[in-house]
C-alpha cells in the first residue's frame, strides 16, 4: 500500500485515521511524503514517523524527486526474483547533453517504445533512468540523464541534484553519447559536456541529433570537435523522429566499447614507441634529454598505459599530449580517454 501524505500540510486528523486503519490491516505500507519539490526540504518527511508505519519517503510527484529510490524499494519488496545483475560484458551507456537536445527522444527511438517523458520544455528528465536493451547477443544498459548546464549559477534546487546524478551516471558508464542539437549547431556548452564524459573516464561518441530538422552537417561540426576535444571522438548523425542512423549508432557504440575494454599488445606498443623516438626529438632540460625506454598497457576500461623513461620530470605537457595523440591514431582509439603515466625505469 502506498500511503500518500502532504508534507507541506503536516499530519492531519484524516492521515491519523487512515494510518490506524492501515496498521490494523497488517499490510506492507510505504508512507510517501509528497510535495517536497526541493531536496533541501527532505527533513519535512520526518514528522510522519509518528504514524507508526515505518520510514517515510520524501518525494515530489511534480518533479520526480525521490521516485527512483521509491521504485527501487517497491521492486525490492515484490515476490520472486528479478533480473540477474549485469555482467562485465554489458555495455553501460550514458546519454549526455545540455537541456532539450533530444536525449529522451533518442532513448525512446533506440528501445522502440515510450520509455521516458519527451517534452519541448528543458529539464523534463529529472532522474537518471536505466533501460536494458538486448541486441544481437549484446546487452546494453542505457541511462538517460538530466540536461547539464554549464554555469553553476544556472543550477537551482532540484536541477542541481539532477545534474549530480547525471555526473554519477557518466562515472559508471563505459560509453557516453554526447548529443548536439543539429537544428542549433555546436555551442560551448556541448564541448563542456563532452569534457565531463572524458573526465569521468567514458569513451565518447558525439551524436548530432534532430538530423531531420538540422541545419548543420557533420563536416560543419568536425573541425571544432577535433580541435577542442582531447579524446578526438567520432561523430554520427541521427534522427529519433525518422529512425535514421539509430542502428548505426548502436554499431558505433559496440565498436567504441571494444576499444574501451581492449588491450594493446606490448610488442606493438613498443614498436610504436620506437617510431615515436625517431619521429620527434624528446625534450631536454639542463643538458639532460628524455629517453623513452619501454611501455605496457596496465589496465582497461578505459585504457591506461605506463611508459618507463629515464626521468619523468623531463616530460613536458606538450610532449605528453603529442605521445597520447600519436598512440590514439596508431591504435584507432578515437573517442577513447587514453591515460598515460610516465614513470622512472624500475
């Protein structure tokens, strides 16, 4: 039984009468303290402990605050067994973008049904929403997220907490789909969102959405993407309305995941490092020159490479970026956040 009460009004005589009836019925009851539209008002729910029906849930039916936790609690109490936890082979995908670029529409197009609310009003999605998709023997965990605003001062109340959950979704994802509205073109906020994905360790695919009404092409966007985004992500154009590019989007996601979780053979990596030494003279300081010795990939998801050198202090920022970009191009790691550690020889 879901017992909904008004958190603003507090406990009323009617609430007490219903609570007495529910206690006598001896049925499982969840008390929902509604109309808490700002998470900072969650303490208002504490008063409803007096009803003797357990821990009240603070939520907002209007904005969706707390509904995710409520749903988890309900599912946890249902009889029977749920789906087994997803294995490491599942592809975890976060759908990111500024408000109203078509994230929820894209998710609905991918899964083929109305999974989340679609609206022209920015900020419709307040919680992260997980959807499991099976396709060609692959399991995808798709996460729709709230829009990310660039300026902190633009975040108010529920939007601030929604954005925190979006950032958490990026941190648990393997691949981030960064949406850009093709009807508006690329803006600085789109680049900021892509950088959020990189810092969260996601491999990134830039998706030009709303292609059916778009006024810019991939070639219009590509130069700015390549010059501004360190991970050099690939681009694809899609239309959630017509379905154009949706299947190709999933193919791109699988390919990016394979790179994200793959390993570079050590001999191939060291051959590339030997070519690097020939292609550009390493930096020096006070008569001492950097000597790149050997390297190996030490982890995946995302790839991390450890390169042994004579003195890590000689590695300049420019040289480090150059090595990263050359290795990314050599091993087709466009869109993958490659981490490189320069360490002293052991």
